[in-house]
């Protein structure tokens, strides 16, 4: 059985099946200096200046806000934490114990009491005080909260979503104002999981799909999926209406081995990835994450995750998840939105376990994806030492995240780094996010200088599970023919997904919501251009077209557990977190934040991902008349604006008969001038090159030498 933990902050106790840890808070009888009221600056989402205003929030609606308190001696904490990652400092790797952080930097109980007193005076009910008094959470009506903080709360249409937000920075008319770092919960912004399921041909019946995807019977997964995603070349000819009428299209190039009526296609399983990245060599040496705990941050929860993960583990010879190595911790209480078929949780648990089968897993569940809930759950997990590595498969666009939320995320990651915990976050699945109709930006909290940002790649293996090539993840899609229609020229559909990356550019904002600049460049990126934080730091598998297998329960399916193939940078993050747990095991002590180490690793520990191409990229020849034929080069097939090097392949999509598509790889940008997104030919487009780049960071870990580099 799994171990379920419910972390209830109001009572000051952590309750589990096995222990009760009581945290006693003593309010010091000390006189606090009087202070005037004041604004909590940079606490207004910038989208209120341009998003459509849908009108006021219902004043009778009940909501909760969290007041985050200012640390003591933040400047000293900043300097000390930097020294912990400076090999020339006597403080190198001398991480703080939680009690030491509390004593030196945390707000005290008297300060928290003063904030509570203010909130109570505004007709708000204090729900709980966070660990080390870092936040005070309160509940009340919209009307009372508007009055307490002198704000107007409206609803806005932000990129098609309705989000509540304050129209101006809150003002606290009380001496408690001097204690406040940020206020969360005034806006209803949410994190999202950057995950993508491999497209499945819709013409395959539910029954055929179920029988095919539950056929795994061998521990090596060979009867489940193929390790070969690019298997040879093909040449196909299609005519209008299938009757030999013009136009007649002939398409030739690499063949993409995806699911069809007769085959499960490719999909990577644990043995394939363990072999390809030399994880198996680590296991033979006894390094599999033992003694480490991977904290997986998710929300809502899944009632089937342990059964799914254990069936997945049994299939591939992984250790079972039991109460000795698996726990679910609900912070602060059991989630009300728990439901089956939550693919992100299955990806996180199954694939962190696949990479580090000896590590413990603590699935940390917040009650919702709201910034407020997830950030509080993350900080609580760090404070109580619930994991030695934190993996959060979520994010939000930096430029539409309030500065106060960005600052809070950054603070939490810094506290984790100071206590020897790495917080690893994905960089997103929408490239530079211009495909969403906004200016280029990056994903938060991966943007924090104290976090490790994990990007994504496409991986091509051969039948022996050897890496043939890797490319920065980015796909464009082209429809060449469909059910008797031949497109002249091929219909380039544009960018469909790719790893996020680039410079932090909106961590600081002015009163009107204009982006002033990004987080400052951390010391470990001193050799990179510019003055701001750049992401990603490192990458791993993310392309759903070369994705991984998961086993997940889907209500209504018979049998209920089905195999699916998924990708996204939210796959890369837990995979890397598993490897970082092994690195900690080899070090024999906590290494802390991973990012500062990645830029000075020994040769051979990281694969540098550079542009790749193929001599068999997809071409098209379309006869429009008995005497007229139009020829299209691989670049023209993609729409005419691809990068210099890329790989493309034909996918026989079975939605209708005669539906060939061309999929491009290594194109983290738009290949079509009239499509949304930054063109691949633009100098600002995301692209790989030798050394660090804004798609893959320093590259992809070569697992055994990577972890061995930390061996003591």
C-alpha cells in the first residue's frame, strides 16, 4: 500500500500513518515598531492593461489570499547562497539546516501575529500560518478583500481564459504593511502542465486501440512498442479522388513509424532509455537513487496512480512501489478534484521511477493548480524536508505572470537551493510562446536563477537502443493529401510544439505592466551573452513523436489500464530529477541546485545537441497536367522558411484513407510565413548550435559519466 500523508498546517502538525511531528510556535512578547501603511508594489498582473475586461467579480464570492512575509536579511541570504555554489568559497556546499534558516532569515511569530491581527480587523478569517511564518492565509468575501487591500477585482479574458485579477497594487492601511513581501490569490492565475500526447489516428477503433496497447507481455517491452521511430524511407503516389485524376502527388522521404491499424509504432520504454543513456551502467555499480527522495509536485491527485505505476513497473522489471518507497502527501488537505486519467501524474511517477528505481518517491499534491496553492505546497515540502530533489512539471508564461508571483517562485527556489535541494522545472512546449499570439517570453518558475530549467529534445534510436541522432525538440506539420484531395503546394500547417527557451525578459515590470527586464544572470552563466537569466540549463527527451510509454487507467476502457505515448518538457523534468537523485547518491551528500554544476561538467558527461539533417528529407512532385509537374524541395515542402538543417519524415495518418503528412524535427519555430510564431529564418528564433543554446541548454546528460562525475 502507498503511504498517504496529509500535511495540515493549521494544527501545526504533520500527520502520517507512522508519525506525528508537532511544530510549536511561540509568539514572542516583543514590541514591534510602528510603521505607516503602504502599497505592496508589483502585485498587479500586467495583462489588466491589455486584456478584455469582463466586469467585476461577484462581491459575495468567497476567496482566499495569502500574505507572504519579508525575510530577515535577504541580502545576506543571497550572498550566502551564492557562496554555497562557488567552489572557491569556504561555504561551498555548506547548506543550511532548516532550523538554521528559520533562526537567521525567517519571519518571526510576532510578525506573523501582526499580519493576522490586520487580516482579522478586516473581517477576514485566518485559515493558517505557513511554516516558519513565511505566509499567512486568510478567507473572506470578494467585497471584504477589496476593502482590506483597497483594490477592485475584475475578470479578464486572457488568451481565451477567464482570470480574476486586481486592477491596481494592493494597499495595506496598517503598520503590518512593512512586513509584507507579496500577496497571492488576488488573481486566479494557474499553472499548466507542458505535456503532449503523441497523435493517434482517429480512424483506429477504440477496441483495436485497446487490444493493441495492452499487448505487452515481455519485460523488454518488445511486444509493446518499437524502439525505431524512423524506419527507412518510402515513396507514395496519390491521385485526386483516387481515380488517377490530376493533380497526382508523389511524396518520398524518411518514414515515421507511428501507430497505425496494424502496428503500435514506436514508443520508448524504460529498458530502451536505460540502455540508450547508459543508466544501466550506473545500476550495475549500485547507483540507482537509493537513499534519495524525489518530490513530484502535482495537483488534484490520481486514485489509480499506485496501481498503474506498479503494473508499469512489473512490465519492465522495476521495483514495486510500496509504503517503504512511495508516499502521497496532500498539502494542506486531501484534494477535492482528484480523478483518474491524469497523465501528468503517471508521467512523473512512472518515469522518475524508471530513471532512479532505487529512490523513494513522494507525490506532493496541492488542492488546485492556482499559483497560490502550488507555491505554498512547494515551500511546505521544502521546509519539512519531504524530498532531496524537487520536480515540478508545470509552468506559466513569464510575461503574463504577476511580478509578485515570479518573486515568490524565485524566493522558494532560493530557499531550496540554500538548504541543498534542487528545484527542477520544464521550459514549456510552445517554443518562445509567440505561437500563442504574444511577444517572445519564457516559462516560470524555470526562469528563476535558483532553479534548474529543463528543455527538450527529439531522440532517434536504432533497433539496438543506440542513439542515432538527437535534435532540439520542435515540430512543424504539413498536410500533403487528404481523402482524395491533393494540395498544391503541400499545405504547411506550421509549428505544433517545441521546447521553450530564451532570455528572461519580464521578471520586473513597471506600474503600467510594461516589461522592464528579466532576472539577473546567475554566476554559473557568466560565459553566456547578455545580462539576464537564460533557459534552459539542460534537456532530455520531450518530443511526443519520439515519446515514452506510460500505463494509465482510463475509465470506460476495457481493460481500464491502457498504454499511451507522451512527451513534453514535463517528461524531461522528472527524468532529469531521477538522474540528479542518482548524482546525489554518488556524491554521498546533497549537491543542491543542479544548474550551477552543469556549466563546468567534465568532457563526455553531456551530449552537445547540434543541428542535424538527413539526405532523405521529404520531397514532393505533383503532376498538375499530362505535361506539367511541380517539384518541391524538403524546405519548400515545409512552407519555405525552415532552418538550415532539419529532419523531416512522412507519417501515414489514418484519419482518412490516403492522408500522408510530413513532420519536421529540429524546427523549434514556424516554417510558414503566414503562420503564428517566430519564423525559423528570423535571427531571434530558437535554434540549436554548438555549446549552450536556447533549445537544449548545455545538452543532454550521458547518464553514467554524468553521475560518476560527482562520485566521492
